C-alpha cells in the first residue's frame, strides 16, 4: 500500500506540496489543528518559524500517538495569520518540514486568516493521515 503523488503537467509545477494524493490504504486519521502550544498550554515563540516548528511537532506527536508518522500525511492545511512573514521565511519553513517529515509532500493548502483561537498563535496546522 502506497501513496501516489499526482502532479499533472497541465498544472503549474508543485513546490512544497502535491496537487493530489491517492492511496489504497484503509485507516484514516483526522488530525486537529495544532498551534505552537507547549504542554502547559503556552504558545512557544513569537515568530512564524519557531511557531511553525512547534505546531508541526505537535501535529506529528498526535499522529505518532495514533500509530502513524509524517510519511502517512495525505493532506495538510496551514492557517497563517501573517502570509507575508510566512512567505518571507518559506525557505526556513521548508527546511523544518524536510527535517521533521521528509521530502515527499502531501496535498497542501495555505490559508491566510485574521487570527487563530489563541491570539498569540501565528500558524495552525491541520492534517489527514492514511495508515496501513
């Protein structure tokens, strides 16, 4: 059972995401949006890069608790308070993704929002994983 990452030549080249992901796996895990909260419930960091890393670590921790890993992510949505800051630091964010998840990308969306549940949060990451 594998993922097939689909990037049709008729669409713009994908950089840091796949246009579509198909799988023949059976168990789906829906991951709640994760911000940069630490275990005590306090937002970690005041910049987008630090918060992205903590939010991704939190998402991966929830996924590991469900029996999966970053390789199992089929779809990720990133909610971003300051899109300009996110884009300005996209190389750093990409390095964090590759270090924690790898070089294969799920179907992804980045959505600009005016604020998140925690007012100090700059980014929230939500996902769907498909496990064997």
